[in-house]
C-alpha cells in the first residue's frame, strides 16, 4: 500500500506547522477579524469603513524573490516573512492606502514545521507592528516542483483609501522636491546579482567595510516599511503629491511610474547615505554606476514628491530623510 507520505507530502508536518504558528497569527487579529486560523476563508468586517465617503480597496501581490536563497544558505528564516509584509505594505502605501489584512503562501519541496513557523512568525510580527491582520494563508508541500531545501514565499495585501485621498502623481509639478526615506539595504531586490558576486566570500565573519556586520547580516537586513513615516509627513501638514517604492529597477525605473507625462527628475549627488553593502557588491562585481542604480535601491527606499516649500518640514518629520533631487520638465530615459 502506497501512502501520501511516501509520495513526499506529510500531512502531519503541515498540521504541526499550523499549531506552531497559531499564537503568532492570532496576535495580529483585531475586532474586524471574524474567523480563526484553519478557516477555509478569512472573514474581515468592513464596518469600520462605514464612516468613509467613498472607500477604495487597494490590493497587491508580491514575493521576496531569491532573498530566500540567502536565508537558506544561512539557515535563518525569521526575517523573510517580515520582508514580505513590509514590501507589500509599501506597494499599496504608494497610492495612499492604509493596510487592512494580509494573506500568505509558503511552499517548499519538504515541509519543515519549525522553519515554516519561523517564516510565518516573522510575517505575524510585521503585521502586528503595522496594525495589519494576518487573515489567512496556504502552506504547500510540493516535491518535484521546488528544489530540495528551497522555500517560496508570496503574499497578498489589501488596504483602503478614501477616493479623494488617492496619491496618483497628478498634482506633481516642475520644481517639486524629492524626499528620500532611506533603505536598510537591498530590501527584496537585486539578490541574484548580489549572490553571484559575493558567493565566494565569507558570509559569517564581521567586516570593517560593513560597519562591523557580516555579509549575511547585511543581506538579510529587513525591508523597511514606511507606513509610519508617511503618516508622520502627512501629520506635519505636508502635501505628498507622489510616492515611489524603489524596488527592482531602482529609482530610474520606479520613480517615472508615478510622474505625469512631460515631467522627469534630477538627483543631487551625495545627498543620501549609501549602505556599505552596495559598495562591496559593486567592487566585487566590477559593476558600473549605471547598472547599480538600475538594479538596486542604493539607499533610496521610498521617494516622496512634495512641494519645494514643504520639503524641509517633510525631512524634519522622518529620521534620516533628506532632499535628494527635484522634478524637472522632460521625458525620463
């Protein structure tokens, strides 16, 4: 008699993983969550939105890419779940959305309960910090589809914004200032290149050129969320005319996505700190400045486009923020 376990799928391991992560997930629940872990679908009450004039739902799905291979090499799984939640939060924040709930998908060739619990525990910690409900998810064991020892991590986030408060870049004008909200490192992009050029180095030893941390620690630095920073800028009375989350493609690909036709931007050199991991990657790979700016965020985590006369107020609202450029006429490219 052939069993499911002999085919490579362990139902008991899946149940153990759910048991290990249940408490962390429940800590993210608010009064709006009407279901519990294990439900076929997550239930979320929209009663709190009743006071909004015209609520618009904003949704996004993303993954952490090959940053999972860094976690695998170091056997450290507690941060990539945080990366995923924070990345997705930033993506809907660009349009002004307040996140409501998050759904996850974690898959591997062989389910290791403690490993999955660490990943989902990281998601839960990030959700709790941002006031997001971890409403549900899926843990899949798929031998033959995924390579042994590898994990895939994907998430979907849903948020809400008042229609009249959507940030869509339409009000951006020539002369507006670019305010940088600094990154913590690579965030979740550029890892295929970074892993290739750093592969033969020691990832565990602290390095002076990385301010005393190891390559592994620098590569696993958690993707920063900018929800509270954006809220602080708005609370200071600053009009945010556009936001760009600087992900794959760097600033040269991402900022133009939120600018009106006929407008481009200029960056002011040496106006923001570049995390040292980028310099190490560039030196090891002999990579041009242009390629670095196109692949990595280079310390530019999120760019807020604000009126020039409000830029100083925006910078004062966020620790580490700086004016890094301005909007000009012309097409970017």
